[in-house]
C-alpha cells in the first residue's frame, strides 16, 4: 500500500448511494425471510385452532395487540413486495427493461403497487 498517493479511494456505503433497483433487490431477500417467519406464526395459528383453546386464545390475543397488528401489516406488505418483485423478475427474463430509466420506473411501480395492494387488503379484511 502506497501512502500519500493521489489515487482516489474506492467508494463505500457511506458515500455511494445504491440505486433503487439494488435496494429493492436487498429488500426482496429480506421480505423472503419475513415471509418465512410469518409462515411459522401462521402454522402455529392453524395448530392452535386444531389444538387447545388456550393456545388459540393466546395467539388471538397477540394478533389483536398493536404489535400483532404491525406484524401482520408488515407481513402483508412483505408478501406483496415479494410478489411484485417476482413479476419484475419475469419481465427481466424477457431480457428487456435494463436501462436505468426503466429500472427506476419499474422500481417505483413495484413499490407503489405493493403499498396499494397492502392497503386494499388491509381495508377489506
């Protein structure tokens, strides 16, 4: 390593701003983990219905708390975000929409549609 050189430092996350498509790619993986964790709660809820009434009451009480409602809302958002991102991957499989402006536009559509589907589902239920 040469000290005192005028060579530029390589960018890092504190300086470099990731594009929206990259952030959504990371979020897609995180939403997959959230969906897996939510699936564990869903299976526990199904077992509680088939099992004892006390276990069902405990899960029902948790889901009616603010924390439970936030968890359900985030899980629903993760479901729709994961779904919309999967559709975008299907579009990419056609080997199109890779220019920067289209990537950004599709990213915004993906986010907007996920929020809209989440709100519609939350209002209906």
